[in-house]
């Protein structure tokens, strides 16, 4: 997926791990490794940490976040 004004792509690295994230306008659904956020993160604190940046910029219900 190419980055345009509506679609954004980000990469994070630490040691040998790499995380890719795609952000686009949508329904607010968050998917990690093809699983829902609630299914991937068993504890509420993990889900809260993922949502914090979206809540800070008021995009939690208007953006779809996908990590392949």
C-alpha cells in the first residue's frame, strides 16, 4: 500500500524486531497479525497503550490501524 495523503505507513525497530503499521481512514478497527486488538492483547493495559496515540490526536474512532 503506497503512502498517500489518506494512508500512512510507519516502521518501528528495536534490536532485531521490526514492526510495520498502516493507518488509514476507517471505522476505528485495530488489527494485529490478522487478529483483533482484544484477541491479540489479553490485558486491558496492552490495549490501552495501543490506543493512547490515537486518543491523543482524536482519531480512535475514525482511523483503521493494521499491523500485518
